C-alpha cells in the first residue's frame, strides 16, 4: 500500500510538471526522492535544500505537522487554519487579520504561502530570516497557537501516528526540534507557484490578449520597480503610503529599531491575488480596485513614504481595467488545488 502511494505520488508530480514543457522538472531518484524546482529564467532560491534533503517521507511528515491542531494549546488551530490552501494559503476573505486560539485576533493579515524559498526575509516586517525557523513563532505566540515548543514536541512524540511518520522520514522514532522544523520547511518550501497564464506566455505556450498586454506595459511602468518579475516582488521593505491604522503598526522598525524603517513593510508578491484577498499587511482592502484607488488618490505622506509614490499612480479607467486583466494572468490555480498540499490528518 505504502509503495503504491509512493509511486502514485511520483506519478502525480511527473504528470503535473508535464503541463509546461519548458519548466525544469523535479528530479526523481532512488524511487522516492525529488528535488525542489527552479522554473526556467528564475533566480536561484535563497534557502537551499542541501542541508535538508527532500524526500517523500519528510515532505509527508511536514504535511501532517502543517495540518496538526495538536500543536496549539487547545488543539483547535493548525498552521493550515490560518494558511488555507484554497485561499492561496492565506486566512481567507473573512479574516483580514488572523484568528488564533480562543478566538483571539492578531494585528496582521496572514500572508499567502508560495515561493517562500526565494524570500530573503519572512513576515511583513522581515522578523524571520529562514523557513526552518519560522514555525516556532506561531506555535508559541499567545494569540496564535500558544503552546511552548517543548510541549508541542512532547505531544508529537507521544503519538503513535507520528512515531511511524518520523520512522519513515528519519529511520527512527526520535522527535527532535530539528527534524520537526526541517520537515515543515520541506512542505512549505515545495509550494512553488509557476503555472500562471503569465508563466505560460513567458514560456511561449500562450499569448496575452490585447488588454492583458497593455496592462503588462502599465505594470512595467508603474509597479515593477517594487513588484519586480519573475517573483513580482523585490522583497524590499517600503512604505507604500497607507494611512496609519488603529493598530499603529510601525512595521520593519519593530525589528531594526532604526527610525528610517518606521512604517515600512515587506513588498508582497502580486502573484495569486485572485485567491488572497484581503490585501496589505492588515488586510484593509477587500478588492484590487480599492488597491488601485489607494495608489491613485489614497497615498498618505507618512514618515518614510517611498518617494516613487509621492505623486500617486494616476490611471484612466481603461488603464485600470487593463492592469487588472494583466494581474489576473498571475493567478496559478494549480498549486492551490494540488493534491499533495491538501489537508491531511
Ligand atoms: C493564528 C493564525 C496563524 C497561525 C496558526 C499560523 N500563522 Fe503563519 N502567519 C500568520 C500571520 C498573521 C503572519 C504574518 C505575521 C507578521 O508578519 O507579523 C504569518 C506568517 C507566516 C509566514 C511568513 C510568510 C511570508 O511571506 O513572510 C510563514 C512561512 C508562516 N506564517 C508559516 C506558518 C506555519 C508553518 C505555521 C504553523 C506552525 C503557521 N504559520 C501558523 C498567521 C498564522
Ligand atoms: C514603491 C514601491 C511600490 C510600488 C511602486 C507599488 N507597490 Fe504595491 N506594495 C508595495 C508595498 C511595500 C506593499 C505592502 C504594503 C503594506 O502592506 O504595508 C504593497 C502592496 C501591494 C498589494 C497588496 C498585496 C497583498 O498580498 O496584500 C497590491 C495588490 C499591490 N501592492 C499592487 C500594486 C500595483 C498594482 C502597483 C502599480 C500600480 C503597485 N503595487 C506599486 C510597494 C509598491
């Protein structure tokens, strides 16, 4: 049964990567190891898997842990509760800010999870610099999962299901924090989103409509300086002129304590916006039209406003329509319905 599942898994990977002939296919070797892919024309990822060799069993362990509510104090919240696959691994439209144990609300919008290995720094303020270190924050955070890491590991170690999963992945049943973090990093690190219409156009398999093409030009003239291709972010920290909210969130400054970082947040990718509403670090905008209105007339001259945006981005109704059509070509529905990343218990 297990062998069958494994072969089936590899089969799915191979067939799903046949969608686009020019994209580098993951390497399958030893029957059950596959490598993360770097789509053609993309830069090399920042996180490399050389110290965390990817295998089906480690990935699968990471998948179970990602969807494991036992990692929260009252066993109600898993990573997947706030990062839901069908919403691009965000918390979905009804949660502008995230929702943790005991119904407690955070102050920030749960970011989409994809192409994480290309990000030099994670979180809206860049407070975490590695996908392996990331999970400790939400597990221990009192308004997220609120469980000391030691307790989380002890719960996992006591579970017969995880004894098996750890044995398959690492050869014995010993639960260490390193194994725990590395397997979750494999699950998240393989969430590579590269199958949008935009990617297919770049690979020569599809063409843009006239409207998408003109939207692409508008994007390159107005947005690409920060939301740069092919990841649609340069991952720098900037103030894009949002009026300061009641959360009084100072962004990057909270990490660096450098006054020139007040109100700066990480530039997010523009891929998959069709699945990841609401938008911005606090989820204040529910539609992309609201986002474009912000760039047009909503720019607020707060401390450290990015000078590129001081005059706003003024577009005609036709230009806005074309830009929205172009942005829609960045939606990749395949990753967010891919069986390998679905909830599992
Ligand atoms: C209560 C909701 C909640 C839970 C549970 C949660 N997260 Fe998050 N996650 C968030 C929020 C909100 C942020 C952004 C926080 C910030 O920027 O300060 C975030 C950020 C992240 C990021 C950084 C993404 C980026 O682009 O910077 C990763 C990776 C991540 N979470 C993975 C996980 C993992 C793994 C778990 C489980 C161990 C988890 N999250 C549990 C809400 C949650
Ligand atoms: C000067 C750099 C800069 C420029 C130019 C810029 N942006 Fe942004 N953008 C940002 C930053 C920084 C954020 C995150 C702000 C925050 O949440 O505090 C952001 C956030 C967004 C978001 C929210 C995404 C999400 O996942 O929440 C969208 C959508 C967006 N920008 C679209 C655009 C479009 C379209 C253009 C061109 C018309 C544009 N941006 C121009 C820097 C920029």
